[in-house]
């Protein structure tokens, strides 16, 4: 099953994803995906919507005060 991760695309969030979120998801037997690691054509908003619809699990890191 795919787990779609929504996280700000800047440091230190890259480390949080690589060192904590991704290993935890994979340890649960799921496949972790983020849009920035995928190759796609078209608008990023459409890709995000599609990824949310396709995922069996969605996880969002909302620790930042505002979206970036």
C-alpha cells in the first residue's frame, strides 16, 4: 500500500522525512512517496490531488506555522 507524505520541501524537513517518516512507513510494510521524488507532467496541484486519491494512507507534517 502507498503512503503519500505531504511535507515542506526545505531543510530540516528533508532530514525528518529521510530519517524518521520514511523508515517508519516502510517499517510498517508501506511504500512512502512524496511528489518531489516523482517524475510527472502537468501541474503539481493535480499530481498532489491524484496522489492523495491513490494513497491508502496520507501523512502531513504540519509543524511549520505556514505552508511553504
